[in-house]
């Protein structure tokens, strides 16, 4: 088969939308936590109101964002923007009206970025990308209110194949994000000639650090930060290896015969993807515990199901169910004894 038919066949593959459903649920929940935190701190007017209504954003004459061309420049409009963001994220998580809800969230988030550009974080842009992909995906077909209404079960139809290209696209986005982050680290403190001091400097920064890390002055602790800096940078730069490992795994055989090559054999023998994901989980959880990075670590982890195929997630669920079985009979026995 030539390259073009293989390329078309790849994007036309089918699989149960399990991973997409997990992302559809987890990512909006992280967004909702962030939005509720903003509301609890009373930051909505400050962030998103028009300048004349108490907001810190600003724009020139005739350059007002479309949101404030539709709605009046009052503090209530900032509250309305928050309600739109929270409501659309909740609908996405529930799997109700996925396409219009995801599009509405992306539009409102983009308007928030135009209202207050400095407050638009990199993770906000990543979330908009992921929501756009989910918008055109079958993510609401399982584990959703939509599935409940259509089939009588939140789980939805079992093992019904759906387009897998949205998961592939999210995976490619993750690889590009991490690889780009590694390439963007131009400071010498990320490299051997800079002493691998980047993580040490960050943890000793009073704004970013989540605690007092003065104990990192100890030589052994400092050496561990150097090791962590080197491993983090290599992990980010090594993101394309996940795609290479997937390619070698998918093309292990050709015309019924096993394909040869020492590099292919090495990649097919080693759990490259699993090791990469495990390091990523530890990396993001460590960031969440040690640095003030907001929702970034959790929003990125919410996209990690894209690394796995549906059958792998199903096998992991079966393993967990076997390790932690539910004790179904205990409540009934308790009622009988009562």
C-alpha cells in the first residue's frame, strides 16, 4: 500500500471513544475548579469587566472585543461571561450538546483573552485547542447524559467503533506542546554548561515556589534538582519518541512478515510510551505540589488518556476492578440483619 492510502486509512480508523470521553469529563472539571476559584476570590470584575466598569483590561477606541459590542460595559457583563464559561464547560463535561457547548466555551474564552490579554495563560490556549478537537469528536457517545438518554445507561453502547482521529490529533498536540517547551528552553541553566540550575532557581523563587525550599542549599538536595532539571528537559525534548514508538508498533509486520531493523526491534521491546507517560505523571504532580502554577499540571494530566487506545484503558479498568473488587452483598446483608 502506498503512502497516501496508508495516510487516509490511518485517519479513518475506528475505536471506542473511551479516551475521548475521559478527556471530555476531566478537562472541563479542571476548568470549572479554576472558574469557581476565580469567583471565590472576587476576581471576575477585575479580570473581565470593561475598564470603565473596574476591569484592568484596556483597548483602543473602536477596538472593543465583540463581547462588549454585544453586551453593556458593566460589571454584570463580566459575571455573565463567567456564567457562560462555567455553563458551557459543565455541558461539555456532562456530554450534553457537546458541539455548541464546546464552541461557546472556545468563543467566550477567546473573548476573555481579548478583554484581558495578560491574563490569558498558555494553558487557556491549550484548553481551547482541546475543546475544539472534542467539538468534532464522538466524545459524548459514552459516559454522558447523552448516552443515558439514548441507551438508558451512562456507559452507553459497549465497544461501538467511532472515529479515532480526534484522539490521534490530541496526542499529536501533546507531543508538539512538550517538544516545543523543550526547544523553547534557551536559558543556559537548562544545560550542562549552566549547571542544570533551572529547577533550583525556580523552587527558590518567592513568587513561584509553593513552600520554603531553603533546604535545597544542601549539596545533596541541590544535586537532585540538577538531576531533575536534566531529566525534565530530556523528557520534553524526547516527546517525538512517543510517536516513533507508536509507528514502529503499528508497522511491526508488513505483508505477513516481521519487519527488521535494530532500532525498530529496540523500540518494540522497550515500553517507551508507558515510561514517558509515567514520568509525565510524576512530573506534573511534582509541579502541582511544589510550584504555584494554577491548573496547568491538572489540565495537562486530564489530556493523558489520549496516549492510550480504548482496549488498553479497558484492560487497565479490568485490572483495577480485580485488585479492588466491590463488596456487593454487604449492604443487603446489613439491611437483612437490621
